């Protein structure tokens, strides 16, 4: 285990959404056992979720969420992996790593097991370079540096708020792509990390993700998805679009690339299509909205940015569907609930004001 991993042992929580016993943790035991786990149980709260012995964890089901948040529990999705963001809210640590229960330890091309958590920590502890692209990708890695022509004034970089990891085996495809490529598997290991440039959006996947909760936590809301909602499988991408706009505004960075995990289970493309089909239409309007949204100079904290963004969602996207009115209200409720559970962070300025 790397020294960085040991250093953050008491500063990082691992958040796992699940509906089943967590046998997958056995494979991760060498890497996860020193850390505290926050397990968010979706589905039937009367079902008992079994966790392997030896892990330090707390487990929350729907009854717990309702008890802790009261009426504000309406902002937490049900019967959808978006329920995981409740774990972000109740954590008291600086960093969060979240992983799905069908993700296993991957091997690099040499056959060595990948400590995904250690790589995420390295990403988060290194600066990002969103303002000028380095053609050698991550300039802070051993054996790399800034290339000729890279401005010296930008080489210090900015704080990294999000580390977005990738997946071997089952790719993270939408339903139409799954349907036309049912046997496709990702076997390509690309040994690269890069900062996503300022002004560029990306489709964030929540199954192998880490972030600095102090810097961007209040924006890591996975929206209203699943039970009772007209859309699913856009939860992590919604959070990613919101986070990217806010990171760009506050002078923070997002990295993507290493580490890889092994994604073992392909979801049903017909079920996915039913969840996604409205989103496939809506994203053609949602993405231009995020590409053009401008936050005010008064938005100096993540919370202020997020509430301002919620108003813009209501004003600009509700014409697509009444769902966006509901989503905008849930975004505000989420921030209210976050501030209630995290009062010390309420007025904290994040990034560059």
C-alpha cells in the first residue's frame, strides 16, 4: 500500500450503493480494509445486507435517510444508484471514493493488481491544468513534465476536485450502443491521466470516482432519478455537468484516466433504454445549456454556485418537461440538507473566489 494511501487513512470514506450482500469487498480487502465504508442500501429497507467481517462501516437504508433528513429526504433518489449521494452528505471526511458493487480489482498489462484507491488519491493530491493542455498529458507523473511552449505562469496548476477513473471489460455505454454492440468489451488499458480542459464537458461515470468533498462535495448531487421519476441512468452525468461548470467557475480541476477497475456485469439494454430514452432526447438541450451557462461573481462558494445553477435549470430547462422544475427544487433542497448536516462548511469559500 502506498504512503499516500496510509496518509489519508483517516481522511477518506468509501461510499457504496447496493441492494445485495457485499461479497465483492473480499477482492478489495487488501486496499479497502484500512478505510471507513459508508454503505447506502437501496430498495427494501427490511432486507439485511451482509458485509464481510473485518470492515469498519456504517449502513443506511431508506428508513434511516427519512429519519435523518425528514421532509428533505425527498431529494434522495430511491431504487437508483443515485441514492449514493446521501453517503457524501453524511460523511465527515475530506475525501470520498465511490464504487459500484459489480466492480472488481483490475490488472495492469504486466499482470499487477491495480490499487484504484491509491491512484485516485495520487490524482487528487496532484494539481490539475485546465487552462492549457499539456501534450504529454499529466505533467506531474514520474518521467513526465511540461512540454516546450507551456506557460511557466500556469505550471503550478490548480487544486484537483475530482478524479474520474475508467473500466476494463464492460464499457459504460448507453442502451442504443449496448444493443448494437452486445459483445463489445474494453480490453484497452491506456496508461494516461489528463485534466479535462476548462469549458469542456464530459460524461461522468459514478462507478469508479473520487473527489475532494471539501472542494466540490455540495455539487456532487446525483439528481432525482429512479422510482417515480421519468428518467434514470443520468444521475452521475448530471452531477458531472454541474461539477464541471462549478469547477470551471471556481478555478478547480477534474482529472480523467487512471485508475481502471474491472466492471463485471452488463446491465440489461432494454431495461436501460426504458430508463434513458427521455434523457437521450433531452441531452441535446441539456448539454448546450451547460456549455453556455455563466455563473455570477457573487457565486463564491460551491453552495452559492449550485443554488444559482438550480435557478437557471428551472428558468431554461423546464420548457423541456415539468420534471426539470422538480429537479431544480430538489437541487435547492439538497443544498439545504447538506448545510444542515454540515454547518461548519456552509460559508466556506471553495477554490478561487
